[in-house]
C-alpha cells in the first residue's frame, strides 16, 4: 500500500522506478499496472551458465573445467542465483568431506590444496539437498 502511494506520487517527476522479480505473476495486479513496461529476462543458456560457474569458481585454485561443463549442461532451468546457491552448497559439502586442523594451516591456499576441486558428486548432492536434480543428457 505504501509502495503504491509512493509510486503514484512521482508521476509528474522525472523519476525512474525500476522493479525486479523472479515471480512476476505473483505480484499484486495494482502494482503491476504501475509499471508500463515489462522486460522478461530468460534463463541463461548453457554457455552463459558455464561462464557464471567459471566466475563463481574464479577464486578456486583447483578447478575441473570438465565438471563445470557437465554442471552447466545439467542445469537448464537454473538462474544465476540458483547456480550461486548450488555452488555454495557444493563447496560446503566439500568441507564436510575433509577433517583438518584449521590451526595447522598457514593460509587459505593450504586449505584449497587439501580440499581439491569440487567433484560431480558434490554438485549432485548439493542439488539433492535443495530438492533439485541435475539432468544429464
């Protein structure tokens, strides 16, 4: 209600009101009417998903690019934020696999060496924990 009043109050002012949602059809129709233009941005392509995964893994020292390609191919319905959440979960699962005394490490690079790259199993289990599955061709 407050948002609608604020949007209505700037009708004659040179103000740009920009909204973003991943659930357009669940918005109140009164709010949707106040946005004269709607741009739909689709899900990323496989190539775009691979680029997103490369960025997410950019700080990793050991990256298996074949696994990233496989994940990109197996996630056709995933958005960029879905991939980020999946990456975070897979990374956390990798930490669960290793028992290490953190005080014995000199720096974060030592930990990355111990952990190794994310495996396909990390990605699959991360998806499963979110109630999703990775589709394979």
